[in-house]
């Protein structure tokens, strides 16, 4: 009990006590101390017989052999405990027990190695004294590099190592030995100071390492939670999309019925006010229908219900249908609408390609108030590049990364639903990804935009895997 209290006081004085807060640091210090055992013990076991051989002619042989035997016994016992501790479970109680054992071992070994300052000190021979002091100082310097990971062992070891040879020098009592004793005392103070600073640096490194490890763990857990939340959201979105895709027929029936009711109302005679009201209802139903169709298209594409059916076909009939569908709309806005003529045959899904063009042309006419909308075709390598160019409002650079997102609209700050939901380009993006195309965009604010993509020519594409990368628009 008394010994334990003394050790507890010593640990408190050296700031090496163990509690709940600093237990991880102390455990790492002891673990680092153990990692140096093979090199440290092996070096001292090799040094001991060499030192005895060095002093063989100046010191009693029995003293040398007895000292050597004690050193080997202590080191072998130390190695045995080291091997056992490597299998320890690392609890706080066990850490405290092994810390005490390490202190006892370093006390024994420090005393044994320090005793050479008395047992092997030859008063009348400066050469032997110099060699002995070199060994002592070398052991102390080595302890500074090895033991600062566990400061108590350093303090005990170097004090027990240097004090005996210092006292032996004092006992000679001549001027050189008194100066030597003073130098050894200064060296001891220097070693203790250096060891304390190195120990503080090592502890700070351990503390930061543990804090970083804790932070990495927290970030990993947060990342995992975010990924789980993202997967849940994606799963919910897929389920929503599958529901809309599966229920699209049932959901369209009320819209179709509403359209029929409006047609019936239109064919009846009404006063001027009612006729105007019916016209407003018809316009609202048309807007609602287009919005509803866009939502269902997005849902079907997200659910993976739509799959491309590739075939070889001439592009001109598709272009003719687009011209017939949109020429009156462009004319109504006073725009020049130009459609290309092309004899090319392409390899694609004609229905999906038509939906891409329809959305791009409708979008171009919607955001062009004057000038023209031009659809052109030209060969680009093994593909046919289709461009939809307008002289509309254009797109500011800060909007370009977002225009293919759902519900994102440029130039519709009032959220006028007659201009759509902002799903047209989102549908285009999904369709071009489904077909393996890559849409390019060239736009200048206030001057217009040009959307372009490349469709494989039929002669160059025998399968949907033979997709052609689009060239940039001029």
C-alpha cells in the first residue's frame, strides 16, 4: 500500500496518472514503449558483455560476472512480461498494473546499469573512467530517444543511471573530478528537460492523432447516414415514379373526361360571358393536360418503364411532322420557322427521338419573341448532327448548369403555368441519356441558344452500342 501511494504521487508529479479522460493517451504511450522493447533490450544485452570485456583487466572478475548475470536475468524477465502484455485486453485497470510493472523494471534495470558508476569506476585510471562515462552518457542519450513515449520510465532510468557515476566523481574530490561531477549534473538536468519536452510533443501528437481518428469516425458515420438517407430518398423516388408509371392510365381517364366535358360545353350556345368563361376553362384544361403529361413522362423515365426500340428509318418524315406541328405556332408569334431537309437514314428509336425534338422546338418557340427558330441537320463523322437554334432570350452563364433540372425555368419568374412546369429540358436530358446521346448547348444571353446532338447514321450503327459523340456546335 505504501509503495502504491508513493507511485501514485510520483505519477501525479510527472503528469502520467491514468483516468477516464486520458486513458487512451496513456494506453498509446505504453503501447509505443513496448514497440521499442526488442531493439532496446537487445542493444543492452549486447552491450553488457562488451562492457565487462572492456573492464576485465581493471575490475574484479566476480563483480563483473555477477553484475552481468543480474542484468541478463532482469532483461529476460522483462522480455517475458513484454510477451505477455502483447496479448493484454487493454482495459484501464490492466493498463495501470502494467504501468506499475514497467516502473519496477526500469527501476531495477536503471539501478543495475547505474551501479557500473560505482562497481566499475576505477579512481586512478582516467582512461577507464572516460570509457565508463561514455557508456553511461550513451545509455542516457539512448533513453531520451526511446523512453520519452512514457516519461516516468525516462525520469527514473536516467537519474539512477547518472547519479552513481556523479557521486563517484565527487568522492575523488580533486578539481577535474569536481568539474566532471558538475558537468554530469548539468547533463542530467539537460536530459530530463529534453525528455520532458519530447514527451510533451509525443503526447500532443498522440492526442491529435486520436482526435483525428475520432473526427474521421464521425465523418464516416455521417457519410454513411447521408448515403443511407440518399438511398432511402432514391428508393422513395423510384417507388413514386413506379406508382405514377403504373397508374398513368387510370390518372389520364379523368383528364380525358374533363376534356370531353369542355368540348360538349363549347358546342352549346351560351351568352358572351359564358362563352368567354368556357374558353378560359378550355385553356386551363389544356395547360393542366400538358403539365400532367410532362409529370407522367418524367415518372415513366425515372421508373425505367421506357426502353428504346432501335430501328433504321429516314429522318425526313420526322422532320416533316415537326414542321407541320409547330409552323402554325411559330407563325402565330410572328417568327420565321425553318426546318431542314435531309435524306439521311439514322439508327435510333423514332418515337423517343421525336419527343426530344418536340421538346426542344417547343422550348425554342416559347422563349423566342422575335426572329427565327431553325432546325438544321448536317453530317458529323458517322452521325447526323441535329441542331435547334433560336434567337430568343438566351441563357445567362450562371443558369447553364441548371437548365436540365426539373422545374427550373429561365424567364418565368412569375411561375406562369401556361409556360409549362420547367420539365421539358429535364425530359430531354433523360431521353438523350437513355438513347446514349450527349446534348451540347451554346447560348448567349439576349441573342439566343443552340441545342445540338448527334444521332448515329444507319450505315454506321448496327447496334445501339455504336453511339457517336456529338461535335460542338458552331
